[in-house]
C-alpha cells in the first residue's frame, strides 16, 4: 500500500518533481498564450463598450491574475465589473449556489452604471449582462485579427472561446465581494474542529467571494414556473475560488497538485464530470478529517491521496458531490449518468492500484 510504504517520500517527491512540475510548466506556457489572446479580445471589447474594462493583470511572480485553470485544455478568465450603484446582496438560499443583486431604492435606478440591465423588479440581471457581453465578443471575433485562430462556442449562453483549436477559455463577468460572507456558508467553519484555526478562518472570510454571470445547472434546467425560471436566469452564481485557495497551502496544495496530474493522466475523457474543482473540494473535506499539519507531510501524502480518491469514488457512486462552502449545491447535478459511472470505474481502478501496489506512483 502506497500510504504505508517506507519509500513513499521518495515516490511522492519524484512524482511531484517530474510529472507535476512538467504539467505546471506546460500549463504556465499555455496560460501566457491564452492570456495574451484574451487581453487582446478584451481590449477590442472595451473599445466598443467601455463598461467592460480589462481587469486581467500580471503579478510580480509572472502569474496572470484573473485566469483559472480547470484542466490543461480548459481555462477561465474572470472580468471584474465596476458595480457603481446601490444594490443589496440577497442570499436567502432560494437558488442553490446563487444570489441576486437588488436595487436598495428604486429611485436610484438611473444612478447605476448598468441601468439597462436592471429588471422591472429592480434586479441586476446576470443573464442580460452576459448576453450583451457575448454579442460584443462575437463581433470582435469576426474581425480578421481573430477569425483565423479564435472561434466563439455557442452551445450555451456562456462566453466560451476556442483558441488555436486546442484550448477553451470561458470569459466570465463578475463582481468582487470582499469583506462579506454569504449566508449560505454561515455554517463554516464547523464548530469544534481544530482546522482551520480562528485566524485562518477570519482571513478566509475576509477574502470574500465573486458573484459571476454564468450558466449553471440551476439556471439551465427547464422550469415550468416562468417567474422562478426568470429569477434563476437573472441570479449571480457565487464563486469561492479565492477563499478556497487560502485554505490550501503546503502539503495540502501539494496533494491537490498530484491529484490534478493523476486526473489528467487517468480520469480525463470528453465530458468527464471529474474536474479539478471537484478534486479541490474533496481535498478541503479531507482537511477537516486530518486537521494536524504533520498529516500533510510527505510521509503521509500517500494516505491523503488514497483518502481523497476513495471520497471521489463514493461521491460518484452516490451521484452527488456537495460544494465545500455551499453544501446545498451539488457539483454533479445534471451530469450524464453514463459519464459518472465511467468516472467511478476509472477512479476505483486508480485508487485500487495505489492501495495494492506500494510502488504505484513510479508507474502511474
């Protein structure tokens, strides 16, 4: 068994230094390529609609802030919007994983930067803003500057661009919500658990979250109630990317990096429901089971890998994976049953090899 193998430290470090670092280098190179293209697109978008200002920026370490890696071929670029208006953040749990922005005073409608996207009921519509943004991007991509290597995918209402016929980038409009914490996540941190400590929990909550305009399983489903369906389409999906990353440091981050590499090599197929985000979610749950720092040292990472993958198999068999901060949100909702079952078989084959073969990481 990998977790009880005396050579586990050597195996973990060898796998990390060779395969994980190689994956990171390849992804970093791709991020620079797609980042330049997205910035060029957003420059043209801003020229047509000044309210969509390019917020992607390069950090001092060379990382492109605002780009999220979902897989070596799937990326997301977040475009932060200027709210400029008096809106109330309403998170009453009615729409799973989503919230709405409602004018605090109807008389202040004209003061908003996004006045034409406010519904008659006073809600700032995520759907209307996304539709406007998609139309402008479509016009930009038809120009000779982009038409040869960029294509707008129109299989749903999200703004998804295919670049070089190899990479898919979703450009998502969002509002940054620093210093507040959603009511849907008020149960966190769970009382009595030593992880995270109070200081880290407070820093995580202060990090806040994003409200994103995106098509979700909730907004995409056919709802016979037209009013409810419209409300769901106008709602903003909550994204906790920054808060999640604050919790994953050191050995926890290293474990996730190895899992991503294993996923790409052994659980990736067209339409797979097993995303990097689901792996991140399961690592966070594993952190609650193993709170001490020594449990995430190299000598124990083998056990953590097996633990997370067993969680994954269980979730796939139950066809449910709860969001870490927003447990009412099912990350496997609306995923095809056949792809979930196939993923369960692949995940079990992988974890079985790790459990049986003490030198598994040398051959995987």
